[in-house]
C-alpha cells in the first residue's frame, strides 16, 4: 500500500511522541525535533507507510539515548492486558462460538496502537472491551474459520505489545494446527518483540520466532530468510494490525488480516468504514478521498 | 509564547490540509508535500507559533496555484454564520445580561478554527451553540465589563472567517465607544481578512482596518505602522482566538483575550483547562507537561 498525504502528519506526530518518551528536557526535545526536521526531506515518500516509519524510527533511535523508547509504554500495556486476560478467557469459553469471540477480542486488542494514536487510556480500553462481544466482524469470517479448520500450519504475525495477550487467547482456539507466532526482530514504536511474546507466555501455546526486521509491519524483503521460508510454507497466515495490512495486501497467499480500521487512510484502502472490526483476505479498495 | 513540541505535528497537518484544498491531484499533493518537507528544516523553531505558521503558509502559497487556499472554506463558514446570526441576536437580546451572553457566543464562534483542527462540521457548530448559553466564562469577566464601560476607543482583533459574524454581535453590545475592527492584512489559513469583515457588514457598526500582516496572529513588529498606532492608542484591545493569544500575551496594555482553549499547548500556557471559555487579561501559566 502506498503512503498517502494523510500519513505525513501521523509520522511527525509519532516522532514528537517518541521524543517525549525518551528525551530528557523540553530543550532537548526541541533541539532533536529540529535535527529531525532538517533530515525528513531526505525520505522517499514513494514507499509503504511501514517502510517510511521504519526509516523514521531508525533515525529517532539514532539521535536518542535509547534503542527502545516505547519500552515503558509496552510494559504498561502488557501489565494491563495480563490483568484482563483471565476474565476475557472466561467470556470466550462461555460463548456459543468461542473462535469468533476470540477473533473479536483479538481485534479489540488492536486498539492498543501508539502508531495510530498518541496515547490510549485505560478508560478507552475498558469501554472497548465492554462493547467487543456485540461487535460485528466484517470481511471473510466464514472463510477464515474454514481455513483454520483445514490448516496444518499457521503463522501468526503480531502487531503490538499488550495486544499480544489478546492474540494468545485467539491462538488457544486455533484447533490442532502447529502455530508459529512471529514478532518484530527489533523494537519499533510499541510493536511486540520477543520479550513481549515471553511476557504473554506464548511459548506455552506456539513457537515464537522473530521476523528479523525493525519495520512496523511485515516487509518481506527486509525479513530474515528463515522468516520468509516460514511465511511461504504456512498453510494460513494471520496478520494482525494496520502495519501488516499496509505491507502485505499486495502479496499472494492465504493471508487473513485481522484489525480495526483506526484511520481514514486504512478505511479507504481496505474498503471498510472507520472503526470496523475486520477479518478479511479480500479487499475492495475505495477510491481515496482527500476531503 | 514559544512554540512547543506539540505544535510541530499541527503545523504539518495544516500543510497537508492546505495541499488538499488547493492541489489538483494526489500526485500533485505528494510532490508538493515532498517539496515542503525538504524545506521545513530551514524554519527557526525558536519563535512563536503564529510566526512559524506565517512562514509555513507563505511557503505553501508560494508552491500552490492560489494565494488564498482557504477561500472556499471561509465562504462556507461565513454563509453558515450568516444564517445563524438572527436567532443568536434574539437570544442575546432576550438574556438578562446581553453583554456577557454576547461574549459567550463570540467565544463559541472561535471553534471555527482550521488552524487548530482539520475540519469543523456543521453538527459540531450546532451542538456548541446549544451548550453556549450555559458555558461559564473563566478569567476576568468583571474587569472586562468595567473596562468596556470606561473605554472611549476599543480595538477588536478578529480571528477567523465565520467567527467574525459572532464578533459583530458582540460589537453591537460594546456601549458607545468608538470601535475599530482589525482583520489580517493578507490571507492565511481561514483567518478573517477585509472581505470577510465586509461579508459580515461590520462597516455598519465599526471601522474596518487591516493589520498589514499575513501572520495568523498579531505580531506587532510585522504589522503596519498605522495598525501599531491604533493598537497603542486604544483604551481597550479585545484579542480573539488562540493566534492572538500566542502572539500578544507578552505585550503590555489593556488587552482582553477571548478564546476557547482548543489544544493542550494553549491550555498549559494559559492555565485554563482544555475546552474552557476564556475572557481574561491575566494568566497564570501552568508548567508545560509533555505527558
């Protein structure tokens, strides 16, 4: 998916958010944003949003005294999600259709996204969890169920920390297939890495691998050859979140995208209204409207 | 007031909004934002937000085929405000304290601000108008009333098109003082210029002048000498909106600022919570928090 004009303010907001998390003083932050703005013109905008975000966040980590500015935010979201997991698991178990309910909560978890928003409050997460059981899922849910039933191997591509606890609840419902869960290879924004998968104890239900990349999405050419092999061999790929959608929609394969449409650009590109719960492997792209 | 880190994404969002209004195609918009990002690093961030916005919008007008990209938006807001004026005037007349009620509606009109937001829907304006009569006004309202009563000359600095119709309703209530209304000297964002003052027929109730500047605020050093003379001689200055607050808070004089706090930066700098109706000439600045 190509980057559109509306992605640009979001990239800059991600940069200022990152500086707030990791720079020591307002003076430092202003000096660093000045440095950043002097460099931003060098970025080739004719790439997907995750490819541009990868370059931007590499630069930010390069000028900051930390290589993981979002670590504290990720820890907080992991702790919150861990505290919610037992009650959500009970709700899934009590549902007449546990797989669909688990998909619903996995999509709910996708609101914990500091790439699409500058903060996510506990109140917002709780409100979303309350409405989750009633949310209709748009796309290809029946095809998803069928594919899951037939699959012998499933590759699950995660999105964010915190959210990964909700992913675990879905993985617990994915029948008897061999599940591999892939996180990012290095920290970028609040995307889940290996330590987040371990915090959610995913090892108990799936094999954990990383994709070898620091893009906030799955740019196959940038991933390790081992990851690409797993990607090619999986019967079904489950790709969570907007970043994976942005980077994988043009790839062939049995990929099911699970996400919530959180910005107008994704809404236009996926064909689903803003705020929709999506589980789909086919998309009817709307014309991008800039009004 | 100095520019803070949180102003930066807002400037970039203003740039993309402007390109959407005036560039012909998505290809053109992407080419122009690329051009803009290659230039943005040259801007000295150690200035007030209106000074930076002035430089940015000059640049945008320079690369666009129009010198007034917001003209259509301004016309639409003027037409909407014109249609609302008779009923609001009746509400002000029916109030036990018409001056305070007129101040309230003048502040309500300040939500029509495309600098602080990328769009303002009719629904949002109607909802705000419904709640306006109950809004408490924070600051120095009694001092404002006293100053107005004693003033022989009042200089009224406008903010945006559309909003200027609400300003007229307040001007109608400003006793027998000689009123001069000053608009921006040239188009910038959706700030009111002379044609907007004429659309609201301000000439019937005040003398219309312009400040000679294309900053979205009042940077005295950038204004005409004639404007500066009027500014210095006025018994009372009424300064509408965030841009005038950002550029005039450090100036001495009997200046009353009327605005709604629409962003966290202004909230921190004014000491009033987000969303507050403010009519004040003294401010207790909060420490800026970047969290």
